[in-house]
């Protein structure tokens, strides 16, 4: 069973993922990290790979 803290973390990750996908076309990973005040590596987990 999920605790309230686990649910909050899952919701935060889902919000981060959806925010990155919505804004990746006009914001760099660094801009998104600064905007949301999260580590850059967390943004890069969900940021589309430019090489594809």
C-alpha cells in the first residue's frame, strides 16, 4: 500500500514528466530545471533525445 509520501512523490514525477513534454519545444532542459527548481538530471530523464 502506498503511503501519502510515496503518492506525493509519484504525483511530483508525473507532473515533472508532463511539464517537460509540454514545454520541451520552446525551453531547454536547463530552463525547465530552473523554472521548476529541480535538478537538471531529473529533467533530462524525461526530456526527448535530440539525436532521434
